[in-house]
C-alpha cells in the first residue's frame, strides 16, 4: 500500500475526506429538489445557454469536418453531428416550453440521483476510515 510523506496510507487520507462527499451529496439532493419545486428560477437562462452551446458546437463540428476532410475518412458523420446539434439548438429556441420542461426533469433527476450516489460514497469512505 502506498504511503505519503508523513507515513499515512493514501487510503487513509481518502477515507478522512468522507465528509466532503456528504456535503456534495446533500447539496446535489437540495438542488435537485429546488429544480423540481421551483423550476422557474433558472430554466429559461439554462435553456438559452444550452441552445447557444448546441448551435456553437454544431457550427464548430461542421467547420472541423470541412478542415479535416483530407485527413479523416467519413467526415460527413461529423457534419451530420453538427447539423443535429444546430437543429437541437434551434428547436430549443423555437419550442422553449417543451425544452424547459424536459431539461428541468432531466436535471432534477440527475441532481437527486447524483446526490444519493455521493451520500453512499461518503459513507463508504467513512467506513474505510474506521477500518484503516
């Protein structure tokens, strides 16, 4: 087992940080619940950011494919991916209500699941600390 400069095992050092995982898990659950119960707080801003990101990413993919057409084969797949990203961004802008609702549920679900998983991780690390 590896040890650090002070002679402590690296595993022990990781196990000592279990409380950070508890904080991250609790915050993840809190933000997930916030999104579910007060979705109007951030949904429009988030939708615009994601739509802009998708459009910029799509344009970048198309430009990259054109520049790489002599270097890679099947660059048309990258172009199709770019077109799909641009269409996704345009659809989010054209139908913000449907986009916001779908994004809200996905982000809220992710935050709660992520928070629960980090709580499990935190208590596993705490258990490792007690064994070490």
